[in-house]
C-alpha cells in the first residue's frame, strides 16, 4: 500500500500569503477611493456646468440673472451642494410650494450656510419613508442627522470652541428659509427637485453671479464659475461683498 505524503505550509509561508493578501486588499481600497473621488469630481463639474447653462438661458429670455437657481429648471445631484450668489438687491418669496419643493428650498439654504462653518460641509437628503433624514456631513465627529419631519427646534450643530459660528449659521439658515416662504416642519423627499420661480420676485435684477459647487462626500472637491468669464475654476468663490446668497 502506498501512502501519499502531504506537505504542510510553514509559518513563514502562511505569513507571506497573509502579507500578500493584505497588500492586494490595500491596493483595491486605494483604487476604489481614487475612483470615488474621480466620480465625485465629474459630477460636481457636470452640475456646475448644467446650472451655468440654465442661468444663461434665463438671462437670454429675461435679460438678467435670477436671484437664485429657481426658475432655471435645474436641481443639483444628490451628492452635490450648490451655492449661487448674485447682486440681486432682494430675495424672492415663494407661495404654495409642494412638500418636496419646501424641502428643496431648505436644503439649498442649509448648504449655502454650512459653507461658513468650520467642520460641516454639506447637507443631503438620505433614506426614504419613515427613515428619511437630512444628513449634515462633517469632519472631526461633527456629522449630524436631522430626522424627517425636521422641526425648527431640531436644527443644531456642534462646533466645539467655534460654536458661535455654527449657531450663527443655524440662525441664518432659519431666517433665510423663512424669508423665502419656507415653512417648518420640513418633510424630507426621496430626491432633489427643481424649484419654480418665486411668486414674489425681487425688486431689481441681477447681472452678476458666482456659482459654487462641492461634493458632499469630498468637501475639498470644489469648483466655481463667475458670470464675468464663465471659466470653471477649482476652489471657492472669490470674496465679493456685492454678491449675496438668496437661495
């Protein structure tokens, strides 16, 4: 009778295999992260370009820019935060918004004011039905969840030693949302929606703007376009006290 001998792996061989598998897994993770960043960059650029196109069409029709993105028929992708600042002298006011439009108005206002806080970077709709919420993305443990329906009293952010800046952002968020006809509670929809033109239009035109977009999951991915040159540029809108947020 012949006996077949089976050679066992040595400890060194096992450790070598584990090390190789670990390296391969690391390469996969790094590659996937790079792909995610690339995709996020593509989506932000695309959203900014589409919004700029909508603004141009609006100007061709009415000979001025809208005070916000309402009326252009455009809503940002779910993972992109857009902020439009113009030199319109006043805000437009909405009446008769649907629940989804009311939530979109709040989301836009939330994103515009988060740009001023030290840790939080973007607001986004998340989940649906009974699990719907607004996820306030952040760093340094500052992620925040506001469950639907969002009450005014739910709006808090934690900024540690810079708490005053977060408190001011929340106060501005509430006042701007309310000034434009937004109402609490805010019922979170499944997706972003375009806003109609305001029922009460501003008392003067806008002829300049800066549009800024950023990826909610990668806050360092930021691009802007100025109406004066229409060039897509990496970074935040340049400081300009004559341009204001109205949506």
